[in-house]
């Protein structure tokens, strides 16, 4: 029987918790990331998420740690997704049709990128709107 690959999108809240040992979710995130590696998950993130984490790390813990973070991402198997014009158009349509839900441009872009790659789960510690049928992974409750 072939190994089943699960797809999951990794959000900035998880990446920050993984890098920052003082974060309340650090130990949980380390266990989750170990679980993802052992269970053949295909991990995705976006250039917006990587940029957001780099900015937060450079401000909060220093440029050296932020650079090490980017280096480790570049050496990992995580696929970094880049939005195209069509993704921005799709995101704009989401924003226009979901005004009452207060969906952010960042969130709608991530959902658009996830849909394009067939990724229906996001690993995040922050609130997530279920756009395009995406949902928060139950791994955030991992003990």
C-alpha cells in the first residue's frame, strides 16, 4: 500500500510558535510538526505568510533569527505558493460577496491559493473563515 500524502497549509501563527520558544504554543507546535513529518504530510505556505513571519521575527527577536527562519524554509520540503493576478481577482470576488463576514484580503488570498492546490486544511492558531470549503485542521488540538 502506497503512503498517503495529506496536504496542509501552514499559517504564520504556527510558524511563529514553532520558532519562538517563549510562545505558549511552542511545544504543541513542535509535536505537530513532528507528526506532519512522520505522517508524510505535504506542507504548503505562501510568500505572504513567510514575509509576515520574517517581519515579526526581525522586529521581536532580531534579524539573525529571521534570516535563519527563511534559510530553514528554503531548505525544507514546504512548498511556497505565490499569488497570481487570477488569485487576486478570486480574492476580490470573495471580499465583495462576503462583506458581512469581515474576511481579510490575506485570508481570501490564502484560501484561493489553497483551493488551486487542492489543500482543504489549514494549520493555524487564529480564527479562520471556511472559504472554498477549507477548514482548520484538528491537529491544533494535538496534545
